[in-house]
C-alpha cells in the first residue's frame, strides 16, 4: 500500500468518525425543530430519523465494510433533509416582521 492509498484510507476513516459526531448532533436538533412550532413537525421527525441513518452508515463502515454501499441510497434521501432545513431557514427565517 503506497503513501497515497494510506492517506486516502485515513481520510475516509476520519470522515466517518466526524460523521458519527454529526449524527449525534442531529437528534437534539430534530427535537428542537419538532417542538419549536416555527418549522414543520415533519422536518424535525425526519431529522431525528436521519440521526439514526447516519449512525447506521458509520457502523456499517467500521463493522461491515462490504455492506456499506447498500445503505448509501437511503442515506442520500436523509441528507436531502438537511438541504431542506437550510433552505427553510433562508426563505422563512429572513422575513422581518413589521410592527
């Protein structure tokens, strides 16, 4: 294994370690979105579900690396939720209420 392949392998491992902590962040974020009343409740629920989807992806990477590609399409659907959350904040969060 050359130095370049080792570097890419270490990058992939580091990415999945960071993804583990990001997935733990999504659970309280989804709870806060769900209970806030400003966002749609469905968005909060899907964010909480995506927490577990990311955790499954991380555990598949480390424990069963041959099955990691199977779960990639499901993870893609849940990563769209983060995009919807950002767009919602840009569109609805910018409105200034005039008194």
